[in-house]
C-alpha cells in the first residue's frame, strides 16, 4: 500500500486555493472600507444566515462557546439552576453552563446516533431545571419533537448547540430554529468554517435578539453606556464577509461530504466489528464527522497512523468523568452508553475536498487491519 502521501483528517487549503481570488478580493474590500467591527458585512451575514436557518434574527459573535454563554444569560439562567445536556460533546457546551453559574445535568445518548436520548430526558427534570441544551452532533439533528414536548410540559427553555450541524434538519425544519435560541460555531474545521474564530446566535424573538446584541457589546445599547453587565463577543467584518461568501457554496460542500460518506459506508459495511454511522428517519446527515464504532478502536487508529492516515477521536473522555468537572459528582457507570462510545468511536478523514483516492485508501487500510494484513 502506497502511503508516501499523508491522508489528512481535515485540510482547508484546497478550499482556500479554489476560492483564493474571491477571498483576497473580500479581504481588500473590508480593509479598504474603514470598518472592521460590527459593520455592513456582519449585518449581511446575520440576515443571510438567519434566513438559511429559518429564523428572524442572527446575532454574530466570536465563538460558539460565547454564543452558548450569552444565550444562557439572555434567558436568565443563573446560579442554582440546572441545565440538562449530554456528556458526549465538546467541553465548551458544559463550560458555558458553568460560566453562567448553572449546574449541568447529564442525560445519556443513543448508541447508534451518539445523540441525546430524549426518552431519558423527563426523569431528569427537577424543580431546579430551567433549560435543555440538545447537541446536534456530527452533522445530524437530535430528535426535537419529543424534546420540545417535554420542554413545553415543564416550562423549560431550549438552547440548541448547533456547532457541528449547520443546516441539518429534523422533519424538514433546520436546526437553530426549534428552541428559543440556536448557537453555531464557524471554527475553521466546521461544515461552514471561517478563517479564524466566529460564531452565531439565531432566534425568532425580537426581544431575545435585542438582549443578545446588548450582551455581546458590553451591555451597551448606546455609546459608552451599559444598560446591564455585558461582555465583549463580537464577530468581525472580515470573518463575516468570508462566511457570507462561503454560505453560498455550503450545500455543494455538504453534498460532497455525503458522497464521501456513502463511499465509506459501502466500502466498510460488514468489515470486522465496525458499526457505521446511522441516519434516523425524518432527518438528514451533514457529515461534519464520519464516526464509526469498533471494539478495537485504539489498535485501528494506531494502524492507520502507521500508513499515513490521520483519524481522530471525538471524544475520548466523557465530560462527566473529567477531573475538571469532578465537582458535579458523577462516577464511572452513570452514563454507560456515553462511556462506551468514548472507548469505541473513531472519526475518519472527512472534508468536502477529500480526494476519492484517499477515501479508498482509508477503506483499504481498514480492511487490511481487520484481515490481519500488514500492507
């Protein structure tokens, strides 16, 4: 097997070089405009992205972490409140809850989609519960119907963590439009990625949108006067302009990811003990990640690395078992599915410009591993 050329897990350079002239043109226009923060480019992207999601308002911020934190603050989540979410997520989901002063309460996930198991939600609702944060993971939406029913029954707010699933849908409705607020990441690796840090909040409430705009800018509505305690979390003009341009080609990027995922699934079906990604009915899959399960995960990852193939684990450590969150009082065995996934999941290379010869090389290497073939 020829492995002189490495197979990267993700690479932004092909997209950059393909769009280089337009990106340089945008950069020159922004720098020549004399406005670098909260100008017309931010306004344009906010409106276009909100329309894409099916919401009335978009509020640009500097990261999804800040988006989640500001969303919690805007909804009045405070110390003593509980927020139900998952442990099978990136740390920022939980860090934002803690930063707002609230206590995260973890619900286990589905073994096939890795998403929040909504059938387990209601038993975790207490008199202190104020909010649910579903995490749309890997490019697929959580089952929002049952979740919204539970939220309505108990008077709970819903903030969607859409960091990994821009444009994903449930029953034809896109994520970010189900709850009171949606929070998005445009970190460079994301399906819609910036060339730096960037995030977005979506909502259809004019009151919430106004509050979020105030919070992201020191609590100010006018110049040099804070109406409330606020923060510095603004999307800059350059990233907004680039994202506005990249949004135009987003569906093409997703279609290419779906083609790559289909090739993986056809090539790896029935190989070893691999469990392939599952797309549930009434949902689509945007394939931010193509994540498989195998009981031999660590061996396989090492084998692939030996052949120049980069694979990653999203995520190797459940948050509820991390030392940094030991104060929450969880122990091993509390979330059995989440804990098992942390031992078995492996994300294969995935981005729209991933060459098909590299996809085939990954497939062949995985087959060789399970066949006990060294090359």
